[in-house]
């Protein structure tokens, strides 16, 4: 067992090699912040720059995300989560602690969540939800984006894998949370004004869920988060997107353009009619426009009323056994 003290820099000899630095913690290690001690008991996920652990502090479980010190983007995530915490966001993963162990890694501690939306959908028959579950997930996930935007940040990487359901032990199993803000960016300047478009900036996001402007490598705004959210909504409702198996971004872009023209009917074939209006609302937005989230909620509520859906009724996956520790999620690492 190794103890890491996040409150102070670790001493390192002059002969320490670069390979010795950027050491990430391992299972059974102890990580200390300025006033708490965490025992790492399992790995929940890992990538090129970091790992996410199931951590325990005073008998309570958390997710501890650690990234290599020299390549970490956790400062962005921490800034987002600190702002969300101050604003009382209800659909953004809650930050509990953070620190650094120089020169090895930085870390943050967040609420432990259940399965992510990608896993939940893939475990359902035909890989989609009932209208009851889909529309309620749509409401929760859209509210998360609205809360993020109210914090003056964009996600720029909205996708099912960045949403997870809360845990029953925390009385959050009816609520979805947005997490992983590695690509987040402030869209307001220090005076509270919308920053001007930077024009062409390169690709941001994921091919399957990226917005049209992302494919054009243009600077992204609030509308682009909502466009990516809408693709998620269609996918959890009908089980597929026409470009789901496409790796080439140009071909995926053509598929998304087709979905707005001759392929619109096919794209929304198994979706409620209100989805057509939601897509139109999002497509009308310009770079700096303030989205009217309430118009989206009204359309989703129409679907709920037409199908007599209550917000607190059972979700499709709740017929399964309660989420086990091996199925927990709660954060992702930078690939």
C-alpha cells in the first residue's frame, strides 16, 4: 500500500527519470487531500492520461479521478464543477474534493454514479428505451445542459457515455447526471458577454454525436450541445442513428445533412412527432443565441401527457437487479 499526500509536494531526487514521474495511483493505494484520506478499492475506468477509481472515505463511496500531472485537464473540470456546486446544479456530478501530488498526478473526488446512458441503452431489448423512459431521460439530460450553460460553460462533447444515473443508496436513482468536462469551455467573457466566434478551430466532440458545426470545424456554441443531445434522444428512443457505424466524419456529416432533407422522415420514423419540432428549434439557433429550453421541455411534456407518463414511475432498467458495485461508473478519463 502506498500513501500519497495531495496537500504537499512529494520530494523527488535529482536523478528521478521522466518515466518515474507522472505515476498514477493503483488499487489499494491511499490518496490524501488537505483534510481527507481516500482508499482506492477498484478501477472504474482508465485511459491514456488517467484512471477513475472507486474510493472510500470514512465508509462512504466516491469516484476519484486521477490524471497525469503534466498532461491533465482536470483544472477545467474542477472549474466547471465548482461553479455548478455554487449554483446548486441538480443534474451535474457533484464535486467533493480535489488535490495534486506533484510531480505525479492531480485528482478530484466526485459523487459515485451508476451505469452510464450508453450502457443502459445497450442492455435494453432492441437497444432502445420505451417512450416513458426515453422522454424522461430526455428531460433530465436537457436540464443538465441548461444547468451547465447557466454556469457559463459549454460541454462540446455531449454523448450518452457522459451521462449516468444516480445511485439508490444516495436517493438519486431517478435522476441523470452529466459528467466528464474535459472539453468544456467558457462561452462568456469576464464581463458576462458572449465571446465572439473564433471561426475554424478544428474538430471537437465525437463523430456519432458531433454537431454540423463541429463537422465544419467551426467554433461551437450552446446550440451545438443541444444538437448533440438531440442525436442522443433519437438514439435512445428508436435504438439507432443512420450513421451509427460510420467512422468517417465526412460521411457522418452527409448523413446528418440528409436527416434534415430527404431523409428527415426516415430519421424520425419511430419517434414522437414532437421530435421534428425540437430539431427545428435547435437548427434555427445561431452561434451566440440563447436557447429557449422551456420550449423543448413543453414539447417533451406533451409527449409525457399523450402517453400518460409520470416523472417518478419505474424506468425500463429498474426491472433488473439493483446496480452492483462492479457496475458503477461516475467519471471518465481523458483518452
